C-alpha cells in the first residue's frame, strides 16, 4: 500500500472509532507479503481461496483502501463476532424475517462454497453475517452461537445486531480501552519505521523533544517505549492482527 505521511495526525484520526475488524485490516494491508499476493491476483485473476484463507479472508481486498471504502470479508473462524444466521425451524415463530437489502445500512454480499456471507455497514458498526445455507428472502431466521471459547463474542455481536434491527438506541462502541490505544499508536509508529525514520525521530514525535532530551538516549525509557511500539506494529502486521479479531472488547 501507499503509506500515509506518518507525521500527519489526520491520517490516523479515524483509528479510535474503528471496529476491531477494521483496525485489524489496517495492519494486514501494511503486510508486504499480503500486498504482493494481491498484486499477483490483480495481474492474473486466479480464483484461489487458499491464498486469502491464510490471511483470514474470504477473498481479495485492496490494500490501498480502508475497510470504510470497501467491504472486507473475514472468514468466520478468524472473526468470532461473525453472526451465524439460519432459517427458523418454526415458520410461525415471532421472529425477524430475512431481508438484508431492506435493513438499515449498506449491505454487501459474497457467496462462497460454505454459504452466503454478508456485511451490513452502518455509521457506528459493521455486522458480519454468515448463512451456511442460503435463507429465502422474507423467511424468519434465528442466530446461532457456537459454544466454544469465543461464545462471548458471538453473544455480544448478536445483541448489537438485534438492537440495530429493532431500531433500538445504538450502544456506542467502547474505543478507550488501553489495548486499542496502544494498537492505534503502534500503527503510526509502524508507518514511521517503514518510512525510514529513526527511533529517536519517532520518540520526538510521540513524546516531544523536551522529554526526549531529559535522558541519555542510549538508556532512555522513551527509547525502549518507542522500540516496543514499532515491534508491536510489526507483530500486528505480520499476523498478530488475528488477536485483534478475537478480542472481546468492542
């Protein structure tokens, strides 16, 4: 991807308001091997699901674009907040009916060998949906929660989705948790590192020249903190973004 000017705060202003899935994509699209895979796909247009499965994706997503500018479909096993939809066994049940094109928000759909994947994008959230068996439009449906280690993620996602479909007042996502803040800062540090900036230059930007000057740089705690930020950013871009996808806090 074309790296933004890491010194310009405007390029990172939206990070705190991103969902964890959107933030994970920000790191993945900075992965050089992913970018190479995408360029190979764009040149040859080979239909190879395994190429994307290794990244946790259902298909190609352009690394030049954020998740706000294109639908990014994560595989359900990579993103446990994916909401599993199935047709209700009792057609007379008092439940919502399946009509995603009529739901509030922009709906995107991708059909794959394992069913129908949907992405409902609203101003506050993105709802990742998966129907292993296609559901007829207008049919009542229910949501399933796999009772594994990630069940809490599934329950939380379904509750948010239910509130949205019932026009309940939306809950604002929690964006102030320390893990998210560290991830956001490490992304900016990663871009600075990729641009060839020294650790000292990064430290001056993040902590200010005055603070950096108060300690010997070789033994400075700010030097250590800056190195940790860059390493965290590199780690997230090189696979740890999957941990963001599995965090319960959203």
